[in-house]
């Protein structure tokens, strides 16, 4: 692959922070946002499928999200160091290849079938995604003027939401709809060992072909990315000044906390939505039909990101205040869903997706604002905070097993309250030491 060195001084491929947005580079990187959105959202389809396949409790099946999002924490620091060593472009290629390896491992996991093997494949897939997110998010943020960074990242994240919007339909047809309807849990528990194994192999077989196709797509995209001439941005690529530390940047540290609770809230809602709409007192839908409705949740996120990009880019709306307002509306919708039943509760929860839309990219750009050569490390800290998607859904699973899925959503409400604080107060620029 013809990949330029990260410290190249070529006039055609190396530049300081551009005064105008580099749209060709931005378009290329945007394809990565689509792919990781698509793959992340497929977890929401895998969860109800694996729950029935292995007869798991809510807390046990949330190990899917725990394994996936814990990888972000484990691999975030190595990802930041990788970017410093080889540059943003090579890191993106490495991330795509690692994701390809992770997706192909779903095939043996389905053939056995084995829940621990599924979790292992998810860890490797998420490891690659960590490299991709640590490199692609800050790279988009610096591909143009700093004052439009939030707008730019919201626009590319809108294509991430396009991936999450089409993934439920893809999963509904090719995974949930590709096999016979799962038997009732009482019937499953009465099966003999041989009958149970045959049933599990048949149910898991639907997973193989979709993930083989995804693996091929990822490897092809890695080749294309390797051949594409992405500019090297000198202001962020390289090593930080001695003595400068990410912990001296208040907006970054609080932003990491914001990412932690945001991803935790978003993943909790997305992970439980199919089972939530399946509840008799909420939507009373089959799992397959409920998976179709999940599209509306992610469609709202996509529409909200396009609107957010326009408001912050063209109308120069303050990103922090816009973030705070969206967090307040999200909290109110979750509360409304908890206090109601039927389709009112269902649609109130689905509407949260619209207000989730701008949260991740806006928190991210506010967090890395002004970091310069620390951008790679700062991005690593923010990506590490995605571990909130592992911890908070697991805690919500604990409460769902004990107090019911309907009222376990109090946890996302608390998350949105902190995000509102960060938007209105905590995101204000400051360099005072806040740790260590």
C-alpha cells in the first residue's frame, strides 16, 4: 500500500490546520463512520437473538455490550500511542483490518455455537473500532477551521447514524428473520442435550453469512484507505511538548466523563429497546417486528445530526448550549416513557434518538478543543470513556432483572443530567489542573 510517512513534509500531503475544510479527505473518512455505526448497532440485534439462543438473563446478555465497550477502555491508550507513532492514516488502516478479523471470528462462534466465543469476537472487533475512533474523530475535527469543528464532526457522525439506521433492518431480515421463530424458554429448557445443540446450531447459522460479508467489506475498505492520499495535519500529528499533560485540560477531563455517561445511556436504551417494545404493556410486538421499529430510534439520531450540523455550522449556534438543551429533552422523554404505558411509552423512548444525535460529536469536539499535539492522547482518553457503554447497561440489566425493564431506565435520566451540566457549564474552556 502506498502510505505516506506520518511526518512527511511534502507540500501536497502535509499541511498546518487548514483554513478551509478539506471535503475530499472528509468524504473518505466519513465511510469509516458509516461502517462502525452499522457494526455497533448490530449488537442491538444480536442481544435478543443471543438471549434466546443461550437462555440468558438480562444481566448475562448485557455481557455483549460489556465485552464490546470494555475493549474501548483497554485499547484506547495503545491506540493513542499508535497514532503518535504512525500517523492518523495508517492507524485507520490498522483499525479496519482488526475489525475485519473480529467479524470473521463470528463464523466459528456460530458453528460451535459458543457464547464466550461470540464475546471474544466482539472484543477483537471493538479493538479495531477503538483504533478507528481514536484516529478518525479528531482527524475530522481538524480538517478545517476550529470554529466549525463541532458542525463538521456532527455531519460525519450523521453518516455513522445512517449505518445505525439501516443496521436494524439488515439484522431483522438476515439474522432474526433468517431462521424459524425461537421457541418459548419453557420449551427450550425441556430439550435434551442433543436436541438443544441442534436447535442452537440452527438458530446461530443466520449469523455467519452477514458477518462474512462485513469482513470482506472491511478488508476492501482498508485497501482503499491505504491507497487514498490523506493530508497530514502538522498541528496535531507528532509529539506533544514535554511537561504538557492532558490532565491539565478541564474541558477534556469533564468531557471524558460526559462521553462515559452518554455512551452508557445511549447503549442502555438501544440494547433494551427491542425487549422493551416486546413487553405486553408497552408495544406487545414480536422480537422481529420490534427490531424493525429500532430503525426509528437511529433514524432520529441521523436526522438530528444533520440538523445539528446545520445549526452549529451555518447559524453558528453555541455547541455547549445546544448540547445542554438536547440532554434536558432526552431526560424528559425517558421520564415520560417510564411514567406511561403502551405506544406512548414506546414512542417516547424511540424519540430519544433524535436528542441523542449531537451528543457524542459535540462532547468530543468540546473536549479536544485547543489540545494541539495532545489531540491524539486526548482523543484516546475520550475513547477510553466509551467504557460507559459496558458498565451502565450492565448495571441497568441488574435493575431490570429486579424491578422490571420499564422502570430500570432511571439510570439514563441521571446520565443526561450530567451531560446537561457539561453542556452549560463544564465545557467552558480552561487549562487548570483537575487531576494528578
